[in-house]
C-alpha cells in the first residue's frame, strides 16, 4: 500500500465523501465508475431491508469499506498525524469508521430478520 501523505489524504477524502471507499487508481470521485458504484449502493440500501441477497452484497461492500478505512487510519497514525490537521483527519476517519460499523449493524439486523 502506498503511504505517502498525499496518497493518504486523497484516500481519506475518498473514504469520507459518501460511502465509496475506493483507493486511488480503482475509481475516483466523480468518475463514471464511482457514480455507478454509488448508484448501486443506493439501490442495495433501498432493497436490503426486504431482500436477503441485496443485504448480503451491501454487507460485503461495507465490510470492505471498513477494512479500507482502518488501513488509511493506521497509515495516518504511522505517519505521525500529530499536527492539528492530522488530529482532525484521524477524528474524521474514526467517525467514518463508526458510521460504517453502525450501518453494518443495521444490515446484520435485517439479515437476521430475513433468515
């Protein structure tokens, strides 16, 4: 994984803007691929409370997001994000992880109901 500060800031921005947690080179915000991914996720979120397959797919994507978010946070911590801006970025990253975990909990609840 690339750990340059610029890469981490870009990756963090991608993680924090919406729920598309993709790394640079895989898709960038505003790209056709990112737009399609966000549309797909919106559709999965709409269907997940009633459709086990949609819930399973959404859960898989959210778990991937959480893993990426954790990796970016660890990279930020490793780079020594002690500066004021770094502390704010770490706080934002923790908030994004918390929101993703909350959504995972919700989807897991739907899946348990749908079984």
